[in-house]
């Protein structure tokens, strides 16, 4: 018989070549489709993370002041960071790992059952059950260590952020060792919890390996018995071994994924718990906007306390006349700054009501209320940004010319121009790179730019020298008079408010007196006592300055005579 070896060789090479090329294309396709999957998923996952993070951040900004005063910023920031990362892992593990792995386990179990009978199926099922139960229970037990680690991590972040924000205070009192010790204490707690996590993980991995190795040994023994009995071949023995090992990969992977999944869900739970915090200050549905006419502000029988057992205002009743300059004075702790916080609805009154032009502020649109009130707070909050940005924050759509004009009226424009970077000068964290007086003038600039019909000044010039204070107050008074704005000054230095149209004196959480400066002086009451005490202090201060000046002059004369 004649055989064409050339034709056979050609066919063989064609088959081999096609197989090799097909294998290469399959490998390339697998990689390309895997990367395409990751690219598509990245878009979906990042959009989900962005949406959740944005919702949480928006919710945090809507929460009342009491929530933020009781929370620690560092721990809050870390909780948000871990929670958003957990979302990405949960999405990827559920879509790309858990479901495909479950399908793979089902196929392996099906092949073993169909090919080798019920004994192998029973061992496979028992292994799956034992492995799953052990993994779930051990992981649930380990969860408390993860919670402890998260708590310690939050505490370490809080200490670090607090120390860096209050860097000057740390330096003033030489308390670097104390802050380092506090940080180390939190790190030690995190270290202890992390060690427990690692050792318990070793226990979990060992238990999983024991369960799987026992199942593998049992199935190989049954397969070997089958080979000895002639019911199975050596190929079947190898097949059982490979299938069981094929089963080990997804089982081990699922165990790892489940551990990480529990951790991610724990982090996500912390994140979503933030969204469950109820907003304390809520406006009524379809609340009307505040209708400002004159700007009268009435406190009617207002009772309020930051803590139930320590009321600040007690049945306080007084009126702030619209379109005029008013002042609120009184001893420390009498409720002066609390009046501002209640009017701005950082808190709601516990009893009584607050009216603006006859409208209960709880019944009007919250945004319209706060838009109508401009504030220079006692402690000026500044962003770690430029001077221009911090002034523009009063009204973000203001033009550059309007920003510069506001700075000019606040008597800070010359200082800004003299700075090396001018309007682009960075103020630092919480404005630490500028003086207290400069911060107050920036705050006044921001208030002027907002151009609100109601203005509050809470110790707005306490950090300024007398000359700058007088000059700034002249400008502020002109701004108030030109549009007949309602203005309220909270002050300890009575000379800054003696020209007010109405002065409200608070004592013990209630109004003690109200009237003009002359009227209150004639009453010889609380205000008179405060005024006389400050007069004495000013005389003493003036005498001290004169004595110091005389001593300097004498010292100068003595030096010249020598």
C-alpha cells in the first residue's frame, strides 16, 4: 500500500499549528476580556463609591452642631475612608468572585457525583458543609477583633489630627511627649487587636487546611480501594485527585473572600450608620421663605440648655428692634452667644419661640433664614486656602472687585497688598499663619461681602488695637446705617457698644435690663456696675502705661547724662 507521508506530515503540522495558535489566542483573549471586565467594573464601582460618599458627606453637613461638637474629626474621616473602600471590595467580590466560584464548586461536585458515585458525593458534601460552617463561625468570632482594631485606628487618627491642628498649643506647653504617648497608646491598642486578628487568622487557615486535607485523604483512600478492586483505573485515581484539588482552590478563595467581605461589610456598616443619624434641625414641608420687612427679632419665653441639667436661657423674653444697632451684654455664661446660635437655628429652643418680623423661625425655609443673617463669630473659622478665597466664601459668586471692596471697608486691604503673595497668601490651617486681629478683619470682610440684612458681631473686634478698632467700627456703623440693617453686637468691652440704640443686659439666662446707654446708667443696675468696673480697670491701665512711659523717659535721661 502506498502512503503519502508528505501529505500526512502537512496535515499534522497544520493541526499542531492551529492548536498552538488557538491556545495563544485563547490566552490573549482571556487576558483582554479580563482587563475589559476590570475597566467596565471600575466605572461602575467608582460611580457607586462617589454616590455613597457624596450622600454621606452631604448628610454630615446637614447634621446639627451638637453632633459635630461631640464627634472627633479624625475618626470620622477614617470611618468614611474605610467604608468607601469596602464598597468597592463588596461589589467586585460578589460579581467577579463569589458567583463564578460557586458555579465552579457546583460543577466539580457534579462531576464527582456523576462519575464516581454517592460515596464521593457524600464526602464532598460533608467537606463543603464542615468547611463552610467552620469558616463562618470562626470569622464571626474574629469580627470583634476587627471592631477593636477599627476603634483603635479611629482613636489614633483622632489623636494625630487633634495634635497637628492644635500644634501651637502643644508647643506652648511643651507637651510633645504627652501627645506622643497618647498616640502610642492608641497604636498599642491597634497593635494588640491586629495581633489577635493575625493569630486568629492562622487558626482559621489551619482549621480549613485540616478539614480539606482530611477530605482529600479520605477520597484518595476510597479511590485507591477502587483501583485495587478493579472498579477504578489509575487514571480515575489521578482524576479524583485533580478534581479535589480543583475544589480546594475555590474553597480557599471563598474563605478569604468571606473574611474580607465581613470586614468590608463592617466598615460599610459604620459608614451607613452615619447616614442613619437623624438631622436634628429639620424644616417643615413646603416651608415658606422668610419675608423680611423691618427685621424685628423677638425672643418670647425662650428656655434652652445644651444639657438638660444645665439651662443657659431661662424663660428669656426681649426684643431686638429692626433697622437699628443693638447690643447684648452680660457676664460670661449668661447666654449671649447662645442667642446667636438659636437665631441661626444651630439648635431649636426647648420652650418658647423666636420670631423674625412675626414669623416663627421654625416655620420658615431654613436656607432663606440663614441667608438673611451675616455673622462674625467669636472664633473666626478660616479654610487652609488663600486670603481671597476666605473672603469670597461670604458670597461665592462675588466678583474680584467686590471682594477687594469688602476688604477695603474692613481695613485689611493695605495689609494684603503688602504681603509677598498678596491676595494669594495662604492663611494656613485654621488661619494659624495670620494674627488674631487679621483673622477678625477677614471675618468682617466676609460679612460685608455677604451683604445680609441682619448682622451679628460676636466679640468682632476683641483682638484689634484701639486705633484699628475705632476705624473699623466707623466703617461698620456706616454700613449698618446706609441700609438700615438690623445689627447685634455681643461684647465685653462696653465702650464699643455704648452708642447702640438698644442694649440688652442678660444675667442668669434672662433679660435683666434693656435700654440705651444713658437709660441703663441712670437705673444704677447691672449695666451700671459693669460700666463702672471697666472704667476702673481702664483708669488703672492708663496709669500703668503712664508710669511705664515715665520710667522709660527717666532711664533715657540717665543714659544720656552718663
